[in-house]
C-alpha cells in the first residue's frame, strides 16, 4: 500500500495539467523540458536548448524529447528573417497541443525582437578596408605544405556512389529485421537507408540474407535484456563484413584397390573350352583345351 503526503507550496509554483505529467507518449525528459519552459516567467526568452543544458539533459535525449514535443503539438518552430536580413528561429511552447495553423497565428503576433536571446552577444560587422590591387583568382591546384599527422574532424567524401546490384535485396533484408526478434521492432525509419547500404555490402561479398539474419541474431543480448537503440546495434553488427567461408573441398578420389593376385592354388590352370554352365578350370598336362569331363572317350579296337 502506498501513502502520499503533499504540502501545497505557498510561493514559486506552477500549475500543470495532469495530461502533461501523465502523457503516454512523452518521455521523462520531454515532460521535464516542457514543464521547465512553462514555469518560466512571462516574457522570458530562454531557448529549449538552454533549458536542456540547465536541466542536465544530454544532446541525444534533448533531440528525442524535442521531437516528441513537436509531434504532440506542444512545440512549434519556424524560420523568419528579422531586421537587417538576419535569420532567426521562433519557438512556441504551449501548455496544450496546437495545430500548425493555430501555432502560425500565435507566432505571427510575436515581435521578431522577442526571438533573440538577450544573453547572446549581438554580432556587428566591423568596418573593413578595401584590399590593395586588382582582384585575382585563387589558385585551385597544388598540394598542402605538410600532411596532417593528427586526427582530423572532417571525413573524406564518399566515392562509392554507385548503387549496389543487391540494393533491393538488401532493402528487403532490412525490412524483415523486425520480424526476427521483438528487440528489433523499433528501428527508426530514418536509419533504413544506411542499414540497407551496409547489408548490400554483405550481399556483394557473397553472403546470403540468411547469413546476415543469423549474424544479427547472434549479436542480440540475452532474453530479458532490453535494447534501447536497435538501429545503432544493427549498424554496429553490420559495420564489418567478414569473408565468406568457402564450402569444403571434395575429397580426392581414392584409387581403386589393386586386384588380388591369384593364389598359388590356381596358378597354371586353364579354362575349359567345352560346354559348361559356369567357367570350368582345369590343369592341363600339355596343351589340351578340354577338361577330362569333356574329352570324348576312346573306343576300344574291335
């Protein structure tokens, strides 16, 4: 049995609807981000990212919470061009879900100056002196003076722009992943193209879709362990393509066993050329070709 004790605060409190606190599709970070914003005083111009920083919400959790709030209609954004041609982002946070049309009407009444964060410094272009001489075309060839030896933050452009011949098979392979295990049911749709490219590399190397599915299943955690980012797990499992195991070579044919040599008992025998049901061997005394049973009897002289 649970007992609850609650003292109503006399100052510095905010009133929220139970629908926000108990929303079934909002994570705890999304609820905290929304309630924090709604508790700010009227006229405060604190951005959602600044609120997440103060609430100690990480970058990935903030992006997920903000996406949930936008999907449920609690947060709306639009890009507008303010005075001086500067672009800025207007954010609208509401205590109840709003449609895109309702949010657009409310944002249209908001002065553009209210979108700027007073804590951010105002960048004013400094006066520049004109360059001396005529403009010249920058050189587009040549090599850097020295090769970078440390880690660089930029990655080389991808050169494998050609589509794999197994692209459609790889797409079907990735689409069947949620059917393999409950842990793979919530792969983000935005990751399917990336996973399709990784799966196509496996198929290009000679692996079958069954091989890829079995490899993914072997990499899943044991029963009872939840997978919070199934798309990232599959991407990690398909990152390296092992060489395909070749089928075992067939054993070389064994030479026929040598015919057994005739025993000494049959040495010197000959097959009878007479009428026999089966071959009849006999040992001739000279050069005769008939056995004693086939030799006609010699008649006695009269």
